[in-house]
C-alpha cells in the first residue's frame, strides 16, 4: 500500500513548513508549491531526512495554469492526494483609504482564488477520506485596518472552505479552516510547530465530529 500524500500550497519557512514536517513525521510523502527556490530546497532536504519522498515545484500559485500543472504533477506522481493544505496570503500594509481595487483583487487572488485553483486541480486525485485544510486567521473576524486586504482574504477563504466542505462532503471529502486566534511567535502556544499540530488534529478529526472551521487559541 502506498504512503499517504500531502500537497502543501504556499510552502515556506513558517507554518506551511511545519505542516510539511508534521505530516512527513506521520509517514506522508510531500508535494510542495512555493515561490522561493532556496526555501524549497532547504525544506526538501529536511523532509527527505525524515523519510519522505518530496516533489517540489517553484511556482506562483496565482498563475492558474502553472499552479494547476504543479498540483496535477504531484497527483499523477503518486496517484493520490490525501491532504491538500493551503497556506498563502498577502500582507500589504495599506488601510482601506489607501488600498486600490487592483491591489485588493491581487491580494484576494493569492489568499482566496489560489485555493480554487488548487482544489480543482487536485480533485481527480481526492477520494473519500481526503482532506483540504487552510491556515486561517483571527483577521477574518478582527481585521486590522492598517492591512485591510488581509482580513478580506481570511474572511473570504474561510467562507470558501465552508462551501467546499458542503460541496465535497457527500463524497467523503472534507475541508477545514483552522482559525489561528493569536500572533505567530518563536515561543509559546503560537509557534509554527504548535499551529501545525493543531492542523494535524483538525485534519484527523472523525467524520462525526467534523467542523469546517476549527478555532485555535493556544
């Protein structure tokens, strides 16, 4: 029987890297989509050292064709995608009186739209029991006006996750957004590793207790 597979969209050195390591430690092979080649190389070496087979792809996930091809390549390589984890968002320090419509749409294309691309590309490789997870944020409920587009992205992606969960649940595929109710830090309850542990718990929740949004307050 082949090993389970996680594809991490928006792979980087923070929460997404911790998620990749957490799942690799649980016996998963890992597909990585990210923009920084050095980060991908470093993460790949780390994951391979943990026994995972890794398929990295340097790609801008807002490039629909390129992101679709990268996700499909991972699915075709292993014949399955058990977990699709979506992490990216744009942090643009502009308040709503400075933010332009093109800037807002550019940010939403990354923080929300790219999830649609990833899920639609992964769909042929998802089966009953597969899971979609998203790194959410308290900015969905308590946005900071100084980075107005971030709250819009996080509220939008949480809403999209709920729609995906409803649409895919009849086929046994579920989606969840983990709402991180705190600020990421190097120590304490909100380290990337602790958040990754919470994402693991959310993804492995039983069907009878499933929720499309899970808060993490440390």
